[in-house]
C-alpha cells in the first residue's frame, strides 16, 4: 500500500504534538507542515504558508499531492479553510465553516445544544455579579471573564466589547472543569483521553485567563467514563449538526463542568485543545494517522484508539508579559538538556534566527513529562522546565499539583 502524505496546518504546541504523533505512524510517507515551527521542522518539511492563507494552502496541498490535511487552529476552520480544500477534492481532518460555528459563535453553540438536548451553562438576561461574561466569537481563550463584583462586571464588559463581538452572560458555576474530546466523521464519534487544563495565568488560579498554562491526563474519576460522556455530549451534537446539513468532521472538544447534577457544557471547540493535545497524544497507544484519515473519509465506524496507562503532564513556558503580549527574539537555552532528561519539548512560539532558537509568541514551549503516575509525570515535566531558560520566562509551578497529591485543583 502506498504511504500517506500529510500536511499539518498551524505552528503552535498543538500542531507540534500532532506532527510528533503522526511522524510515528508506519503508514506515513511524508510529513509537511505549514507554516510549522522549529520543533516541527525536525520531524517534517516546513513550508512558509500561513494557516490563514487558504489559496496558498490549496496550492501547496496540490503541489505536494497531499492525501490528508490536518488543520490545527480554529480561526482558519471558522473562516472555511476545510471547505475550500474539500471543494478541490482534498481530504481534510477539520470541520467546514458552518460546523465550526460551534466554536465561532457561543450563541450558535447554545442553540445546537438546546436542539440536541445537551445541558449547557445557563444564560443570564443581564450582567450582574456573580456571572461570567464572554465575547460571542473567537478570542484565543482570552474572551471569558469571571465576575464576582460590580467592578469586575464593568471591566469585563469593556474588555469583552473591545473584542468587537456581542456578549454572552452566563451563570458562574463553581465546579471542576474537564476537557473531553472525540474524533468525528460527521456521524460517528470516537472518544479520546480526557484532560484538565489550567486556564488562569498564575499559581492558585489567579490572574487573567490564557489559552492554557498546563494540563494533565488522565483525569481520575472521569477518564474511566469518558465514553459515556462522549455519548451523552458529543454524539447528540454531531447528530444535530448532521441533521442541519453541516456535518462535523474533526476533533470536537467539549469544555465540561462536573456538577453534582451531572455534566454541564460551558463551551465547544472545533479542534484539538492546546495544550491538551500535548498530554493526550502521548497517551494514545495506537496509530493516530489512520484514525484521522478515517474521520476525514467518513469511515470511523469500528475505529478505536487505546489509551496508555501512563500519565502525562505538560507545563507551558510563556513570555513574561503573556497573556497581554508575547515576546520575540530572546534566545532560548536548554531544550536539548530537557529532552535528554526524558521530557518531550513541544515548540509553541519559537523561531530560528541565524541558527539560534529564540522566542516568538506568547506561549513559547510546552514541556511534557510522562510517568507511571501523575506525580511522576509532573516531576519529569518540571525537571525539564528547570533546564530551559529564556529572558522573562513565566510558568505556573502548580500544574497537576493537587491531583498528584490526591486532591483536584485546576
Ligand atoms: N486549552 C484551551 C483551548 O484549547 O481552547
């Protein structure tokens, strides 16, 4: 059988993790990335085409005779990149623009959930504390504001309005959060390992929301019943989207509160999580490539991916001014030392300048440790973090701490 030529679209830690896992597939013939990053360049060929350049990606996929395009980030999906490629006959792992609205509009997601009978965080008619204020559209994880005081409400309305979208006001729910993923082929759903993300920038869940400062998997007590959760949450939504003529093909990501009354969905995303992917994929024992190809081809029936017994913890090393701003050009040292110490280092916001690895973004690196337990994986991840240096680096010191000690935080 001829091998598979894959093009991974994107340049962050999630895309590096996807490229890393796909590069292990015996079915892979060629791995290409657009635009990729220095970490991805060590696994495949990087091409200078941006993720938002649909015409450029179509031309690239054609020139490379790509069998499968895997789209990492949400913005090109919401903008219709997958439709553009599919219309040209190219197989894509990633939803079309209409289905990607499940992430592109919180109002649309709520409407779909209501039709599908999936419990969503209740919407409030007016912004009064306590509540959560969200920008309706895409905001790179920075469009949700937890408000416990009138002052926080005023500030959140101003900040969320700056994002140029209408606002959604929700009840403030005090419960554990978990990220639950399924591969979808438009009809069928295949569960992936669950993870818990740490969204706030500072230790002890302080400071503003970010794209995610760290993650761990498995999530004790949830991972054992992830199939059941996917049946209750993802399957009815995928069925509803198919009923509307907008089938969802790709990774469907539900952000779920675990309440005493059962799971409550606070968001859907139309792609793999970042940094969840950096702990989920190292915990998949099987071959990801045929599973993604099957999803893209509408053939997921009978496919399953085995979850390893290992635990994984990833720590995001970010620019000092993240999430307000990123950083560019600061030399990064110690990545090879961290890898020699047994961690997997995923590049998130890096570049090569005159052969030197430098910072180039908000979240710079994700350092993933694997072990027999979350405590062991955590120790490994932080052993890697301690070997890496760049000016202004910030990271949380409490990723997976509670769960490693037997209590949940996050
Ligand atoms: N980790 C949150 C996200 O990917 O949106």
